[in-house]
C-alpha cells in the first residue's frame, strides 16, 4: 500500500485562487480515480468467480440496497 505524501493530502483551498484550486483538485482526482477503479474491478471480478461470495449482491448482479 502506497503512503500519501504531504502534498497529496494538502487542502486545495491553500491555492492562491479558485482556478488554481480547481486545477489541483482535477489533477488529484485524475490520479485517484484509476487506482480506485482498478481495485473495484478486481473485487467485482473475484466476486463473480469466488464461491465464497455466492449470494452477495455483487456476485448475483443484484443492485445494492440504497443507503439511508
């Protein structure tokens, strides 16, 4: 597991203006999403093939219950 660097967790509001803050957010988001999707796809792939996950929403294709 990769450790965060201090710059990665620094708040975007520390940027000098709104445009810079948005650019910082967009760069961080673009770096973060592919890592999360890779893990999500791996979990879904295993859920379809692992007998220990039988009957779980991911393995049956059923929609997940709504959060309340």
